[in-house]
């Protein structure tokens, strides 16, 4: 099935458990504004199904009690995200730690981590999943957390812009622009990485 979203939504959150579901914005990219709501106290959208696709939507303002509210949280199955934006979320996109999970992102933008205290606000955090693909995405204006943090066994990162000075506030204050926290197999090609003078860490890239 395909679900089309027409216009911005406010205070709406949900869980996807139907295999192969497509959730897509219609017309100019609609934005899902959390406004204090979350699915299961986790995210604006929680995904627990294989073959899910989400396209042309914005996710903004996710906040939860644990301090890690995500635009999207992938807990089971596989997810492909195309042309979406993630703005002012405690975690832009967050995954569970399950080796069978797969995540693909193409042409997405992650920006403007919130400045309130609490856990580190990573713009993209892939846990111990089997595969992460990040193609042609922009990540900008972090705060204390990383622009990209990955523990994936296989990470294919191609043609991305990681620029901590390119958000709405040019004084980005991310830590690493990119961290592969547990090594694994990785291919990084065609990137531009820019660190803000306000960074909390002198290193741009970390591979452990």
C-alpha cells in the first residue's frame, strides 16, 4: 500500500508494521511536526517491518522523556528513505542494535540539532545493524553529538556533504563529523567534510 501525505501534520505520530508500506509526501514536501507527541515515547515514526519506504517528507521537533526523540526510529526490518528532511530532532534518525536491519538513505538532509542539555544529539545514528547506505545526503549544524555515527557492519557512504557550518546557525558545534564507532567494513568516497570552529572535538573523522 501507499499512503500519501497532503500538507503539514502537527502532533501526529505512528508506528509502521506493514511490510512494503510506502509513506510519501504529495506536492511540496510536507512536514510532520512532533509538537510534543511521539509514537511509544520514541519517535515521530517508528518502523518495524521489512521493505518500508518513506519519501519526500520532513520530520521536525522530536522530543521524548529519554532525550533521544527521533524523526524516524528503525527497530525491525528494512527501510529506504528518499528526499526527506530531519530538522531540530534530538536524534534525526536512530536505529536499534540488530544485525538483520538494513537502512538506505538517498538525497536527505539532516540539520539543526537542538541545543537543550541531555544525551548527545546525533543527526544520524545507525546502531549495530547489518548495512547502512548513505548517498548524496547533507548533514549540517550539530550540537555536541556527531553529524553521522555508525556501528553498522557494512557502511557505504557515497557523495555526501557533512558541513557543520551549513545549518540555520553557522556556529555548528558538533563533535565528529563522521564516526565509525566499531569499525566494520566501510567505503567512503566523494565526500566534503567541513568542521565548525565551535566543534567540541578537534577530529573530523574517527574510525575505531
